[in-house]
């Protein structure tokens, strides 16, 4: 199985790692950095999905980018964020297979 961009994959893996790590107690700075990383990775992934004409993935990544927007943060309870963080981490890992895989021409 070949992949398009190793940098995109590494960025998604790093963001997923931050999200899995968010289940532990950290300082506020960790969560601020998490928002910047996840928002940036998701926005870039949305751009790449749009370039590849993968409309569903564009919308999904855009929603994640807006949810983790560090400029206008969404305030939710810690339990809610734990659920969202885990779900988005899984989403990013799954997206590596479906959006970053290079499909050979027929």
C-alpha cells in the first residue's frame, strides 16, 4: 500500500497522539496547543481533500477544524471533550487510510 504524502500522515498521527493524550490531566497550555495542532491539521486535510474532490471528507475535516478553533474556542464540559477527543483521534487515524492512500491507476 502506497501513500501520497508522508508529512500529512505524520501530522495526523501527531494530532491523534495529542488527542489521545488529552484524557490525562494537563495544564491549560496543553489544551491550547492541542487546539492549534488539531485545527491546523484538520484545515490542511480539508484543503487536501478538496483538492482531491473528496467532498465528504472536506466537510468532516472542516467541522473538526471549527470545533477545535483556538481563536473562537468552543466551551464544553470535560466529559464531553473526552468523548470528542477520542472520536476525532479515531477519525484522524481512519482518514489516513481513506484520504492519504495512493490508489494505482487502472
